[in-house]
RNA sequence: UUUUAUUGUCCAU
C-alpha cells in the first residue's frame, strides 16, 4: 500500500490528473485503496482542482467504509470550503468547524489566514489571528511567513521588516521560505541588486543575511541558535531569474541558472517557462525554442510550457510551428486548454483566416474547452480583419450572452 | 518509508 501511495503522491505532485485517476481505480480493483492516507491524498487532489462536489462524495465513501477522517482530512476540506463563495466570511468557516466539533490546529488557522490574506481581507485575517490566540494555538514560522508575505504584497515593506524583527525577538526560526518572501518583495519593489546579495549571502550565512536589510531590522539576526542555517533553493533562484529575464538581462539570468545547477539544484518546468516567457517577450524566439528543447530533455512537459512558446510564435505569425506544437501535444497526450486554442486562433487571425478560426472554435467546444473573453476578442478581430462585420457582430452578441458581465 | 498550511512563472499565455 505504501508503494502505491508513494506513486499516487508522485502523480498528484506532478499534477498528472489522468494518471491519478487511473491509479486510484487500479488500486480499488485490487483492494489497495482503503487507507486514510490514500483518501487524504485523493481529497487534496480534488480540492486543488476545485472539484468540491466529487470531494463530498469521496468523504461519504470514506464514512461508509468506516474510515474516520483526521485533522488533515478536515484541513484539506477547509481549504476547499474557502473556495466556495458562500464562505467569504471567516466566522462562517469557524462556526462550521464548531458545529462539527473539530478542534482546529495551527495548519487550520494558517489555511484560513492565507486565504483571507490572499484575498486582501486583512480585517478577516486579523480575526483569524485573534481566534487563534483565544484558542491557545501558538503561531509558528509558517503563520509568520503568511503574514510577512501579505505585508510585502501590500507594499508595506517597513511593517514587513518590523514583523521580521518580532520573529527574531520571539525566537522564531527564519527559514528558506522567509528569505524567499523577502527576496521576492525586494525584487518587486525594484531592489533587485539587494535580492541578489541575499541569495549569495545565504550560502554562507543562512537567514542571517536578512540582518543587512536596513531600517528597523538592522543587525538583529544572529545565528547562535540557528544551528541549521537555511540555503537558497529553486524558488530563490527562480525569483531572481524571473526578474532578470523580465528586464532583458538574459546573460546574467543564464549566469545565475548555471550557478544554480552547479549547486546541485535542478530546474523545474516553471523555471524553464520563465526563460521561455522572457525570451518571447523580447522577441528572441530562437532562444525560446532552444530553452523549450532543453525543457523537453529535463522535465515533464506541461500545457503551460507549450502555451508560452505558442504565444510567442503566434504573435509573430509563425503558424506552421504553432500547429506543429499542437500535434505534438496531442501525440504526447498533453491536454489543450483555452489558452492553447486562443494561441491557435491568434495565428489564424494574423493570417486572415477567419473561417478556419470558427472551425477551431467548434473543435474546442467538442473537446469540452470553454472559450473565454480573449477567445471571442480574437474571433471578432479575425472577422473585422477580413471585413466580415456581420459575423463579427454576431460573434460579439454571442459572447455577451455566454460571458459574465465582468468579461 | 507515503497524505494537509506559507515563498517563484502566467492571471485578456
């Protein structure tokens, strides 16, 4: 069972939904799907994909089999419930938990805190903190990291530094995530050089480098308790490489990439995507294609990677190559999504083939992919380009019916 | 030895 669970976990981390489902039915056929751990994994996949109704059925199945949910099960479900519009208020969620007699743990509070912070509901976030304190639940580094990230995202750099200071005073360990939040915050507020210094410094001093930030926090970190100093990871490098690519500083980006690999950190498909997207943005398509080939050798291909490259190619009207990528995706069983189809439609639009664009729309509906505002926008543009204003108008009217008011 | 919370790309790809 453990072997099966390991593989199941692997597929779900790689977001290979097809394989996850196949493996689960295989396990069920062989009577290997009967443990709480397996159910928790399954639920977490369903919740990640927003399939709450299915998750509910799975819970019922568990209960029928007499498998008692644990706190992890509840936490997974709570993160799912956060996605529901009806739970837009923290007290709703808390009340629900009380009704169920569930004792929240620090993870539970972190899930809620993160949810409200990410929605900019700072008042609600504060109420979660209050509730946490009232229930004698001690915040940990993760809790602080969530708050720290939220402060940076709100542009409150000063308050973020004060929070760091507090963390140190109260003896919280600053970990790699803490450093990455600061690195990202610095990058996004135009202090890239400082961020680069921190990544370098972490190799020697761990989180102690954060003491060099300046302002409130100056020199307050010291490492005599910090026996296991933290090191930069893939995300540290991805963050700074993204920033460099975004500024067109590709030589430096490459230099950091090489340095990272020298430190025995392997790139993932997101890091490759960063390069592809950056090169496309600056019209360096042959470099983008080159990176894509590298990605193919080293990582699982994702729909997103294809889409980034197709987007760059379609903007330049390189239709043949885009279509070649499309068939490649189909050969490899990589699902096409709405953005893939939009990239294809963009090609036809560039080449003034509005009629074929309509066929593509049919194809995507057949494939069960719903168009978005961008799809309609591209179609209307296609029709206007060939001066078929009647069809353009018709398309626009359809889009008004199909899309929400916001779109 | 396996499962839940925080950090990187996109967000009209």
